[in-house]
C-alpha cells in the first residue's frame, strides 16, 4: 500500500467514483445476478453460497487494543486483542483491494430503531449480495435521513482479501477486526454475511451500556394489549421461530436495546435459520422468502426450487429479509417494558424440563450461565452438538465484563416485575442420539401459556437435580413430558446425564467472583 494512513485511504475509498451508493434491493439483486454472485430461486429470493465459511469464525475475530479499549474491554478468548499496527496494515490491504475494483457497493443506514440512541453506519462491500444483506438487515434511512447521514461507524468487507497468519498476526486467512478508536470494522477472507451483522451488534454492546441502555441478544414481540415478551437464546434455540407469532406483532428477531422507556430493535431485518423450514411449521418465515430475501447455502435445483431439508453444505442455512416481510411486524420496532422473559436452550442431553419458572435469583444464574448445546453448523467446525455456556446468551458479542450486562438485567427484572421462564427446545426422552427433538407444537403451547399469564400461579414441582420449578400440568401438553425423568425409559441413564450437566453448570459458574451468594445458590441442587 502507498505510504498513507490506512484510515485516510479509507476516506478516499468512500469518496471515489466507482462506489455504487444506496442502491435499492432490486438494483442490488440485478447487480448480484449480472456479476454471477448468486442466482434467483422460484420465489424470487436470491440464493448465494458462502464458500468454506458457512458460519461465524470466532477465532478470527479481534478488537484493537488501544488507549480507548484497553481498560474497558473484557479481554480473553472471546475478545482477542490485536495491535493498531496490524489493524492498519490489514485495513490498508482491504482498501487497496477495493480501490482496484470496477465497482464497490455502499449502504448507509442505522443500527437502533430508537432515534435517540441509534448508530449511523456505512457498510462498504466487495460483493453486491453482501450489500443487499446490509440493506435488508440494518435500518434503512428515509430520503431526508440519508441527505444528512454521517456514519459514526464503518464496516468494510472484502472476502477477496486473505490474511497471511505468519505475516499479519491473524489465526487464519479470515479476519474480523473492530477498532472502537477509529470506529471501523474491517472484514476479509470470509464470505459469511453474518459477520457484518454480528460485528455491529458487538459495537452496540460496547456503546449502549455507556448510555444506561441494556443491549440484548434476544428476539421480542408484543401482544395486542401491549404486553412485551423477550426471547433470549443462542443460534438454533428457537428465538426467531418462537417470536414469529401471527397473533403477536414482531419487534425484532435477534438484537434489542432496553432503555428507560422500553424495548427497541437494533436491526431492520431478520436472519432466520431455515434448515427443515416448511410452510406448515413456520408459516411466517416461509412466507418471508420472496424477492429481496437472501438465502445462504440453501440447496437449490436447476428449476430454482429450494430443498430446505438438505443440510449437505451446512445445517446453518439462512434467510435474510426485512422485518416487514413478517406479516404483522411492528412498524416502528418500539414497545413497552417486557412482562415476560423467556430463556431458550436447546439441551442435547435431554435432561432439562421443557419449561420451568425461575425466581429472580435463578433468572440471574441462568442468564450468566447462558447454557445451550451448540448445534451443528452454527460455527465453523461444529459438526456434532456440544455443551456450551455463553454468558448472557451472547458472550461472543459482548466486549464488556459480564457483570455490566448481568447487573443491568437484574435491575430491570426487579423494577418492572417481569416473569422469567427457562424453555428447553432441545431433546426429550433421551439425549441427542437416543431421544427426540421437542415438538415445536408443544413448545409453542407452553410459551403461549407463559405469555398469557396462565403459568404465573400454577402449581409446580421442584426438579430434584436442577432446582427448577416445573409446572405440574399445562393444557394440551403431555404430563410425562414436563418432568424430564418421566420421559426417559432408562432412569439410571437420565440421572447420570442430569448429574453430569449439573456439575458442568457449577464448574462454569465458579469463574464468576462478583456474584452474591443468593444468585450463586440458585443453580442446580446437585453438587
């Protein structure tokens, strides 16, 4: 790269004539097709392949360590530090690469539906379909907003630039680097579009707490009487599916802020998993797959017909679309304080109850634990479900210490007296190999009962291993399903699996030295 400060070179790139700015979804679709980046399906959705990176690559994500971030970021395996020099070097490579292209694509918009707290962003892409992804997933500006738009953070993505770990100080050819000081995110070596979305979420998780707003990895919807519900959970646990309810307008499917005034969506679109998608099981999501939607790694035949059951490329097939593609979604993506909070886990051991009521202390314990079974395809290299504890149900995206987010949630639960439930969308009657996945119809019934307040005063029985308060009965749900042990034929095997998981909970929680005894003792009873 010529001898010019990389950030200055980026400014030059932003102003150069080959930049295709703020194209419409139709224009970006046409560009992607003419450039042979993707193909149309029978519904009009655009299908793209992301190469060998079919999920996030957490080992390739870094935060620049400088005077702004050094004493604020919770450094470790998740928030890996990288030097300013390395960042500037790789940013320079990306800028040089894009300046040599005949055309580059730019989107300007916002993260955060509440205008008082939103973040103006610009996304610059090598690929037209990536820019369509940004256009659909982030908040699109009005003509008036665009005229005065000044980005506070810039994402620049060039999959064609591959790092050399020996020279560039990365872990592989892929890199996702956030500089809070320069307010720039640079991405290279990976075509997985989700890296753009999640890097902006990480930025919001850094900035919002400084404004006394809690950023949350959750979906949210609202009932006809204004009762807001939050659904926390990692990828594959059912956030998108369960929040897409025809009777409850969708606020958003993945990322939200909780301000002193209520809930607001951070995004302008949805990024739904679509493995085994069907119109019968998930009609709202299925109906959103039309012109303007991007399908990632979905199997498509010569006639453009999608096979959503085909996971041969990855189980992490995705559909990205604007939130208004979901019928009945909330137009302004703003709502009141939540009355119900649901923690979702896909437990592959099959030992957690399908639904249980949590005390405030248990809610804090399970929020900090963030347990689920990481499912195949969610991250690169994951081929079998494996137990994972992701603090606050979003550790890969949380730059600050867990106590920051935990304290904010605990305070808000108490202030607004929200009911909290733990819902297992994973396995029952056995583990991943011997049991069966929880039927979506049962999960929907249980969640609906929670949202309607039917479980608030219901009789419960305490699980003897996990200490969870399990409803004795729920209309239209088999009683044998509610207590996991009753669903297992081999009771000895159940007890062994349950005790093993309980021990894992305690081992994970031992790392938290800032938690009071009441919360610490709210975990599994088995030690």
